[in-house]
C-alpha cells in the first residue's frame, strides 16, 4: 500500500486538500491510504519514526512560521529515513523551487498556490495518478506481484501480502484476500492457478499462499491466516498441505 501524508499549516487548506485526496483515491480504487494529515512537520516526522511506511507519497508546504522546521528540512529528513518517498511541495513560495533541487530533495512536483483552488486540486489529482504509477512501476521492478484487472485497469499488490484467493458467489468472479485489502474482480481460479504457481490449490474453491498461514485447524481441515480467515483443504490434500505448512511454521 502507498501511504499518503499531508502537512499544511493552514487548517482550511489542509481540510480541503485531504478531502480532495481521499475522494480521488476512493474513486479510482487505488491501493493507497491517507495515513496522516497534520499542520505540524514535527508531528509528521514523529509519526514516521513510530510507524515508518514502506512506500509513501507526501504533500508538503514549505513554510511553517510557528514551527522550527521548514518543509524543505522535513523533506530532507524524509529522504534520509525512507527508501521510497515521492514528495510534492504545495506552497506560495515558487522561488523555493530551485533550492529544493539544489538540496537534492528531488520533488516529484512543485504546486504553486497562486494557481487558485480548482487548479491546485487538479494538480493534487494528477500527482496522485503519477505517484501511484511510479509506485506500481517500482513494485514491478523489485517485487513479485499479484495483478488483476477491474474495468480495463490493472492493479497490483505484493505477492507477500496475498493470503488466499477464492471463488466468489458472483459468477465468473474471484476474491483476493490480502493483508491490506479484500478485492473482488473478474476471473477464474484455474487461470490464476496457472499464472501464479506460488499459490497452492487447497480445495476446488481456494488458492492459498502457504507462506502466510499462521495455523492449522486439523478438526475442520482448514488453514488459518493472520486476518482470522480460514480456507478449506480437500481431504485428499490435507496431509500434504499440513506437512508443507508445518515446515514453514517451524522455519
């Protein structure tokens, strides 16, 4: 998941920016979440220290008169702390653009507030699209991904986050259960099994990622996942699955 952070000391602008970002993420069904919207860069950095995201997109103001930290200094610390961080500055100080590059912050974009609210909101939406594209491209180059299509658009998530895939009640659809989401999309279990050999066919209705199994219910012949969800295991396959899972759990 791509975590999103907003840091803006104008309360009304922070509220509006957050609303625009959340709504756009929801409309596009992106694997993103607004983790924090705050007027304080100090609070932002403290949150990143407590709960550092693996992948993040930041919308930062540059000047914070009531704070000791500037947005530029905050961005430098973000770069030092996180491996994948896309940064967008949203500010009235257009003259600071060159300095951000001189300080090696390498922002993804620099949005000037003088554009007016509607143009700023459009810029926010464009940067969400671009940030998400960079995020998915990065994943594609560094991780084994599970991909699916909805409405002609491709979505991906790390295979390590996938718990299991099951046949949906809706004909010709399946459901992927993952660490951060539950998604139904058009497809057939057989095609997914052929494409992703990492997923084990435990039953006619389930493909399981055995690496994510946390327990076995031997009485009901089911596998247990971190979410508490369970998948059925066919009687003829239970001994083999149990052996594979126990090896994983011991490791």
